[in-house]
């Protein structure tokens, strides 16, 4: 085999909008609006000449029917050179990770040296569908020439056909929502309500502390919300600094009202927001005299059977990412695990530490390793900060890089679970 030089991929910097509960600050904005805001500011803050950017890869889970290739629209709407093609990726909650690793592959192959990646989501702006009967009648009416023909197309429409059909956060294979799947995991793994609430409280307390101490100042921009420009959003609005275990314990289970343990308090909330990172080859960064905040050392995607434990994907991706990075779990100093649900994070940690799971499901003789839930997500996670599906991956990559810089640790780990049983693990390094 001939030796081939592979450029190292540097994370120059990352940025996100403050995340907001859906229907609040960004209620009238689309994912595209949010994506444009963050990408424009990222380019401005990084000080690079926009003509250096060769590609933009963007994640989005619930695309707009009017602008399905959000990446291209972001380019056209931010004054980036129009010669950049731009492409959109969808991998459920791992979409921004996919955007980043796809961008990283372009750089590693030598096809580009400067790429923007990230993602956006607006759960305030989900497409509301008509029923099939009503949609068929609309199409049929549009083909009729006379007014009576047009009206006749609706003759078989009943009131129930007029009910809007909003997309559910459910698996099309199993029919279960994410929340129901997380309930199943909590039950099968014996994750108690108390353990979930304790983890959720930690998420809120740490996010509140990180915000108050200014830890997010390099990674969260200020949004002056268009079109009125009279609402200035500087921080995430889902963090509850005053959250208590007693308050969390009072909440009713949502997905299994009788026997369930998952509540609005220990689940990630429906959120609007956008994020982006600027990636370069190490040489390009050196040539421009820019110090990166981190490097992408390895990544791996995997998937598990959605009929088993849907949100355990990261457990299957992790051993491969560690092997590719040539590091052990115990070498990792900064760990960020996406918190879809407290029950999911605690289940992932349980399986990562289980020899039985390693032998039965991973083809390994020993467990991957131990993770103490108290040592992860030191600035809070998706439960407290929110989870705009398409944007979360780039938020986490940015936070890990900034934490590596702050703590002086060499290796960082990102894990994200996603619909379909998919999981991603990424190993980042400081220098
Ligand atoms: C769980 C879920 C249904 C809750 O939605 P919601 O009912 O609109 O949530 P709310 O923010 O209104 O919270 C419900 C209640 O819990 C309370 N609450 C939420 N978090 C709390 C906390 N940390 N402490 C105390 N109370 C809390 C709210 O104040 C509210 O109380 P109220 O009814 O008295 O006003 C929704 O967030 C959801 O679907 N999340 C999962 C999303 C998902 O599946 N993502 C995919 C993951 S990959």
C-alpha cells in the first residue's frame, strides 16, 4: 500500500444562536432564517475572507418544502460567494454531526481546505400537512377549468379531512415516539425516576452556572430578532436555574401516564436554534495564522435495531471511534453526550460499562469502559440548553473543543443518539 498524506482537520471556531423553547423568541423565524444568522456571524467573527470558503454542509431534520436544500439557501442569503454549491444532510439528531464529518472528509481528501458545517431547526415552523383526501381534492380542483368543476372536486370532503396533520416525532418502523422508546429503555435498564430527575437537575444547574460565568460567550451569539429587531436574545431561555429535585418529582409522566418515568423535566424540550463550525485543514489554518480550538481525530456511525433499544446507537459507534482514534475511553478528559432524555444518557452509560452487553451485542470480551454521569456534560446538555434537532451536533462539537482549551485536556468525546437507532461518536483533540 502506498503511503498517502491525509490533512488533519482543524475546528477553527464554532457558534450558535441562543436556543429557545419553540414558539417563543423565534416563533416567526424559519430554520433558514436561523441558519443565515449564525453562518453570517461565524464568518464575521472568524475574520476570514468569505471567498476562502469552498463548501457549506448543513443539517436539518424537518426541511421546508419551499427550501429543501437549506445549505444552498444559507449561502445565497448570507452574502457568501455564490459559487459555493452547498448541500444539506439529514441524519435525525445526528444531522449536524453528519454535516461536520462530511465537511471533514472533504478536507481530509484534499478536495477543500475551508468548509462551514452545522445545522438548524425550527420546531415553531414545522410543515403542517393536509389529509390525503383533502390534498387529492386540491390537486384535482387545480386541474378543473370551470368554477363548478373546481367546487365539485371538494364534494366528497368531510370535516375530518380538514384536520391538519402535523409530523410526529415517531419512528415509522416501530410507530413509537422517541419518548415511548426512552420509556422502554428506562424500564428494561431499571433507570429510576429519581436517577433521571437527578441527572436533569445537574444539566440545569451546570447550564445555569456556565451561562452566568460567561463560559458560553465565545460560542453563543446575540440574536436581534427580525423583522422587528426589538427583541434581543442573548441566552438560552430553557435553562431553569431554580430547578429543584422536589419540583422535578412533581411532574407527571408524559409518554406513559400510568407507569412511566419520563416527564417534561427529564426530557429534552422542543427547541428552535442554529449552529455552525468553521473547519480548515491544519495547513490552511497555519498559513492564515489562525489557532484552531481543536481537531477531529476520528468518528464513527453505527446503528442498532429500532425494535431493540432505539437510543443506544452511541454504544455501537463508540468502540469504532476509539479504535480509529487509537485512544482508550480512560484517556478522554472531556465527554459530552447528547441528552435526548436523562433515561437515554443513563442507559447509554449503563451499556458502555456492561461486560454482558459487550459480549452479547458488541462482539467484545470486555466492557467499553466506565463513565461517571457526574463527569460528563460539564456545562449542561440538551435537557437544559434545548435540542434543535439539526443544530445540536455542532453545539456539542464546539463545546467540547472550547472545554479542551479551557481545561488543557487532550482528548474529547462527543456522542449523539438519533432516530432510526443511529448513533455517532466523535473523538476530538486539543492539539
Ligand atoms: C416532554 C414534552 C412533551 C413536554 O412538552 P410540554 O408539555 O410542552 O413542556 P412544557 O415546557 O410546557 O413543560 C410542562 C410542564 O413541566 C414544567 N417543567 C418543565 N421542566 C421543568 C423543570 N425542570 N422543573 C420544574 N418544572 C418543569 C413546566 O413548567 C410545565 O409546567 P406547567 O404545565 O405548570 O406550565 C416535550 O418537551 C417533548 O416532546 N420532548 C421530547 C422531544 C423529543 O422527543 N425529542 C427527540 C429526542 S432525540
